[in-house]
């Protein structure tokens, strides 16, 4: 009697193709007009995966001649252009996680827009190709990525920090004394419209002037008497994500160091009216903090802005909203932008070697890809060749890869729906620490097919699958000096979506639902 172990076609597979001989792209700087034109070009080329729009057109915001930009050698009103990337064919998908990336909230900080254009092009080019990188294709198929390359369009066009003298990153309703001091700029209003419409779980805003990855808290109401920052209710998860992003992004070419990380208050400086704390806490902190840091805005600029548009529900503003200071220089030398060699399929399959450096664009593109990956856990199988030996007891070894995203802590349980399959591991639950390892976990395990005396057990078909719990330690919080302020449980969607089965929030048809166990697709095992 013979035995064959066959893995059915239901197996999901993400395999990294061999390195290609693609031409290496040298990155440079684009103007406002060039960025807009290139986004529209990407939309035309990749219509199934992208949508480009002006925030002013989509949400009915006025355009102002005094807020002017240059496009095609003409002076025109500035607009905040957005490229939204996802697999349009598989929509609607209410629970598809959403992320937002913004560049140049300060217009003279030039790295962010170049990174975000490169990120969009990389994702779209692979999504549309039959030989595209399966990891990038998976990200486009299962996430919605909202990219605003020039959030402060006026400032970027004129290469100045502010919009008509007002700093957009002091223009959000967080810990400001006067309700007239927020939503004064078209930049802040444009971003506000996007946040009101969507249900973002993660955000990155790119700045420059130093080199760091920072997270909440970042406002003056969260600075202790000692001068140190309060810890947020989500501090552990923010710290872990920042450190793995830093490692995956790669080292700076000039310093040969990775991004340092920490709270904005400790690593940068405390500011009120910042987009970061607003995006993190505007849906929940008023319930726990006195005085209440979030107020409605009543600006007088540009004829005003409706106060109800800064009246937020309990769902929209619960995101990690990471501030990345991408370069010590706000306008880096052209030789430091980098090239696409560290964005090849081979380079993206793992962390870069310790000796390899990355320019500004590829370093931040890499960490952005990882951020997109981390927004939601997933489990996908990949098959490898197997071998079997014939005999009364038939033993087959099957090397398998479990793709789980680049997560921190996993509890893996293998489930085989048959009485005649035995897992000869130490126990049926494997505990794996990823730390600074690859995105791909490669556990090898054996399936023992036991041939009993009665032939009725063969042939057979059985299903197997994997249960995985992700990042359960994210629900833990500090003690002593690290007690969170306010002292409440984690408040973000990304933490609760994987640690709290009761979590359920929605906005405008979009849903975040908590679950503590994630299940792979079923693998069909056929023995004849």
C-alpha cells in the first residue's frame, strides 16, 4: 500500500521571487506640480488599485487664490491631493484596516513627499504585475492606504514651514486655550476631512530637523514636573512598533545608526495643537482628563469653518499617529536621497544586513511598508517539497512556512481535524518570539500518518489549520513612573483589535472588530 501526502489547492502562498534585474532608480526631489501630475499618472496606469482626488473637490472645501501653488507654469489655488491605494475589485470590505501617511505638514521639510510618492509607486507597480512581489500584493489587497504627499501644499510649493504665517502642526484642536486658534489653515482642514471620513488605525506624519521615530505623548499637558513625558495608555505597543520599524528601515548612511525612538515630549519637544496627539486621543481623552484637551474650533480665517466638523465621535481618533523626523537637514543633499536597491524583492524579504545603509527615501519606504503590514495580523501557508517512506507506519515530513506579518509575540496552535494524525512536537502549542527576526516564521514539523490494521482508515482527506494569538502583551501597562496618564486601558484600535474580543467601533461604514485568535486558511491533507 502506498501513501501520498498532497496539499490541496486551498493553500495560500506568499513566496518571495528570486531577485530581478530591474533597473535601479535614483531618487530625487519633485515639485508640488510634479507630484500632482505623477499621482494622476499613477491613477491612470493603475486604475484597479488607486484613486486620486483633491480634498477640496471631494469634500466641498473652498479654494483660495491667496493660498497659491504653481502647476504647469501657472499659478493656481493650492489643493491637497490624495492617492488612496487598495484593491478596488474586492470592495466593499467594511473591516479592511485603513492607514494614513502625510508628508510636509511643515512645507520646508522635504523628505516626506518623496518617500510617499516612492511608496505609492512601489505598491502599485507590484500590485498590477503577475510577477509582482506577493507580500506587496497582499498589502494592497488587504489594506486601504491613504497618502497625502503634500499636506501643507502652500508651504511645500513655496518651500516655507507655514501656510500664510500659520503653523499647520499647531492648528489641531488639542490642548489649545482659544477655540479660534485651531483649523485656521487649509492644510489642517483638509486632514480633518480625511480623518472624519475614515477609520484610521495607524498614521505616520513625516517631518525633518532631527532623526527619530516618536509617539504619544507630545503635548504640554502630558509633561511631568520632572520634565519627562507621561506614558500613554498604549505606550508598550507604540514602543515595540517604533523599534521594529527602525530596524527594518535600515541605518542612516551618514551616521550608520538606526532611528532612535521615544515619546515626542522626550525626544523632540512638547507642542500644543499637534496633529499627532489629536489623531491619537480626540475620540476619547476628554472623558478621562481635566481640563478637557479637545475643544471645538471656531476659526475666523477664510470665512470660518463649521464647528461641528471638530465634534468627533468615539471611533475616528484612536490611531497610533507616529511622528518621524526623517533627516537632520530639512532639505537634504541630493546625494542622500538614496536608490531603489534596498527595495528589491530580496532586500524586502528581511532586515537589511548590519553593514548595509539606506538613503532617506528607501529607508522610510521600507519602514512604511512594515507599518502597513503590522496594522492587522494574518496567517498564510506556504508549501515546500515533502518526502515519504513506505511501511506499516508511514511517516512524511513536510516543511512549511507560516507567514504571520512581522509581529512581536505569537502563540501558535496547530489543529488537525483527524484522529490519525499526530504532531510529534514537544506539545501542541509552540511559543515563538520574533524579536528582530524575519517576517517569515519557518517552523518545521512532522505529520505522522499512522496506518492501523484496518484498511478503512486509508484513503482519507482531512483538514488542518493554525490558530495564532498576537501581541497579547500589548494590553499590559507600566507601573511606578510608567503608569499611563490617564490611567485607563489601551485606547487604540490596533491594540484592542488583537487583544479585546469585545472591541467594536464603526464610522461611515467602516468597522474595527476585536479578536484575540487568528486562524489560517484550511490546508487539505489527502492520503491515498
